[in-house]
C-alpha cells in the first residue's frame, strides 16, 4: 500500500479518486522546500517567520509531485484541485496542488486518514523529561521483533507527529510516537490522530511552566495521553513520581507500574553507575501467577537516571510479549543513547556532550554522571529556559548539586548566574567559578585551563548554542 495522489485526494474529502491520481506515488512529505526530492509532497505552512506558500515553485522545481496549499501561485503549470468540491481529474498535468482552507488542518486530517488505513499498535510517550531518549530505547527494543516506525528527532508536535504518521508503510507493525506538550488539549489532539493503544508517561515537572502556567496544568495536559487509551490498552506509569501516580485513576486502560519501588510491576535495585562504561542493576518483574523474575544486567547507558529509561523500554517490550533475551539486546544497542555523547577533547580531556537541551532534573542527572568519573571534573552549564516562576529555584537547585560534584564551574548566559551564586554558597571556592555571557567566552576560559584527564560536562538550553563549545574543544581531527 503505497501512498498516492489518490490517497491525498480521498484523505482530504474527495470522492471517487481517478486512476490518474492513483498512478502517482508520493514518497515523502516535506515542510521545507529545500528538502523536497522527486516524488515529494510539499506542505506549504504559514509560520511565524515565513510563509511556505512563497516556496511552492521551488518545491516543484525540486521534484515535488504534490502540494498542499491555501493559495496557488501563478508561475508554475499545475493541476489544481479542491478535494472536497472538485471531482478527481481524468488526467493531470505537472504537479498537483490540493487547495485547502487551512494547510495544517489538512495535514492532520490526511495523517489521521492514513493512520486508520494501517492496522498496527501505537505507543505514545509523553512526560516532562526523558521523552526522546525513552522513545529511542523503546524503538530499539521493539525493532528486535517488530517492524517499527518511530518519531525522528523530536518531531513531537502538531506538525511533526502527522509527518511521522505519513511515513507509515504496510509492513509496519508498531509505531512509537513522542508527544510534546505546551498547552492543554494538545496531546488530546495528537491522540485523536495517532490512536495510541499504549501510553507511557516518564515524569511530571516544571518544564515549559512559563507557557503551561502551573504544574497542575502540566499534569492535566500530560494526562490526556492515558485518558485517550482504549480499555484493552495499557498505561505505563512511573510509580516513583507522585504526579504520574495520580494518572492511574484517570485511564480506562490497565495500569503497568515501573520504578525503583517493590510496589511496581517492574522495578530495579542494586544500581551501580560505572561512569562511561555504563550501568549495572537488577530487574525485578512481578509475575501474573505470583512470584517474580530477577535479572542482573549491565547496559551501555550513561548515568543512574538511565535505569528509569531502561525500565520504560523493558515494560513496553514485556507488554508486547517479548522475551527478555530480545529486550536486553535492544537495551544494549549503543545507538539508542542519543542524548549524551562522549567526545575526545583537547590535550586528552573527555567531553560529555549533553547539549541537546536542559532542565533542572536532566542537568542534575548529568552532574550525577560526572560525579561517577575520575579526573578533574568541570561543568559548563548554560541557562535553562521556560521554567517560569520556577526559574530561580531550579537554577539554584542545580548550583547546589554542582557544588558537591565539580572542581571547576563555568556558567553561561543570564539565568545561570543563579547556578554560580548557589554553587559558591554551597562551598565551591569563588576562584573555581566563572560566569560568562556567551559560549564563545566560555571557550576562551576553557581553552586556557583544559588539561589531560579532565572530564568536562557541557549542557544548557538549546537556543544558547552550547554545542559550539564542544566543537571548539574537540580533539583535532575529530569529525563533528
């Protein structure tokens, strides 16, 4: 079942697609005209900074065979169809432009249509921290046995999730979809498109508090995932998180509990971080007939916080009936650890590149990993954004942990001044703390002080561009 122009026509409300439309396959959907290739469908979205309609001609010139748009340019010869009004043409000339009232709504409508054409199990993943790493590890486990589709990068919103669904093929048995949240109603809308059977919640915290308004609003927004599950699905809940526990009473689906407590259905103890060599711990699985399975494991995941990630992925695997042998093989896939990268640095130092993004919980988790390493420990920590009223206390909490872990602290940005101040209050000598405004200034500081055997953690919100520090300090010859 290859997606064709006839599917786009039908998915957008057209009646009786023609053979001419059915004969043209669509290979992919793109919202950036520069990424279009022959066979693409270009979706012309109106954004805050630009309007995709300005690039329709460029997309067609790159080989797009279809366009979703609210207006049609006059410069390219195209077949123009209003799917809910026009009959399907007997023949087409050039690219086909599907004229719609709202391009984003049309994209979502088409994605929902295409998802319903496929009989598969959808795993939805949400939470304040750890969604992307969880999604990658869940997909790593499931693809040991099933043909699995999963969200690329962090395409987890009202645009990214439909684009992922439109990549579905007949052979896919499972889809693992990350679901982001800014405002209430957003995850409910994503669930209406994806129809998840399994919903996994990592945790609830003050991430995006500035937009959401309150922790309770974040809770309600994340809970929309478990509320959308069918009675024959499963809600996989973090039993160590009090807010996530509350969701057990909101879902019609059976609840599967994971965590570090024996109350859970799948839990872990005897946790030991071996620094860059991974983690060791013991799985405990409660058996339906009574008793439990116990497994000792050593995984190439970094930091004690990765135990929760492993528990989540293993829980999904067990719900799918997978054998532990296959689950452990998926957990051991080093390619599934995408958030933290270990990079050889100047003069023999080791760079811990955790620049994907930052929040107080994830930064403290990274500091905990740094604490497990030998050598001089240096942390380069940037601002953590969108924390709202939690901003000062969140930064100061990180500063307190940094005081216990690091030998040298470099803070970057404006808000990170709170990290520096609290680290000094916590006992870190002022001479060991430097606060700078930009990553380039941090580079100047670090180049002067870096030594062999230093372990340097680099982390901050994505907009700061902290990855430039990693690039500047990478050992000569290391491809970035």
